[in-house]
């Protein structure tokens, strides 16, 4: 069975791949994307701060409207 920390790591990896598939440069646009242990001792996926333009593109990708990249 996968530990919580392993699950967070796998989830962060899957998210990074999905973002790349949607056309994002994860290293540049989501540099803080990582797995971590949160303040309450639980495993989390950190996405970090993103620029407004990146957030707009992410919102469009989630809506399925890939428009301008």
C-alpha cells in the first residue's frame, strides 16, 4: 500500500505531466510544484504562486478552452 508521502509524490508527478500535456512549461510556470508534508503533518501537493496570465491559461485549460498559449 502506498504511503501518504508516496501518494503526494505520485500526485505531484501526475499533475506536472497533465500540465505539460496542456502546454505549460512546468519548470518555468509552476516552479514550486512539489510534494511536501504540510503544517499538520499530512502529505500535500504544493502548487505555489503563479502569474495571473498562467492562472488564466490554467482556468481555460480546466474549462477545455485551450485558446491562446
